[in-house]
C-alpha cells in the first residue's frame, strides 16, 4: 500500500461515526449491513450517514451493493489487510518474537480467548 492511500484510509477513520460504522461493518462480515439499518443503529440522519459512507468508500474501506431500493455496505477486508500490513511492516525491527503479542491482539478472536 502506498503512503498516500494509507493516509486517506486513516483520515477516513479519524471521525467517531465513521469509525463506529466501519467497525460495525467489519463485525457484520460477510453479509454486510443495509444503509438504513446503520442509520437507525447509530441514530444518524440518512443523508449524514451517506456522506460518511462515501468518505469510507472513497478511502477503499467499504463498498456498497444496491439491492432494490436498499444499499448494503460491506467492509473491504482486503484493503484493511493492506492497511494493517503497511502499518506493521517494520514492526519490532523485524523481530517476530517481539511482534507476537501485538499480532495476537489483531487476530479474529475474542480478547478473552487470545493468548496472553
């Protein structure tokens, strides 16, 4: 991932509602969430949510798919992996043992189930 693309993604996530929506979409993978459901869940007007989703989509973090009159949004996990890879590329000076605890926090498991 290029630095410019990473900055765009990080900037898109640097707002409370967008970060909450993005995290909800990651949690809802692989089915996604309808825009109307997101608006109700976060008590955000539809047009405001649409603006937030457009920022996230422009950054490549989410994608919408029209289904009739509704648009279902999903997280672009491939882009998330690229962003995390970019952020952790030089993690711990290349020492995999030192990176272990950090990587344990990133894996898909409940915090209680992650090894210490």
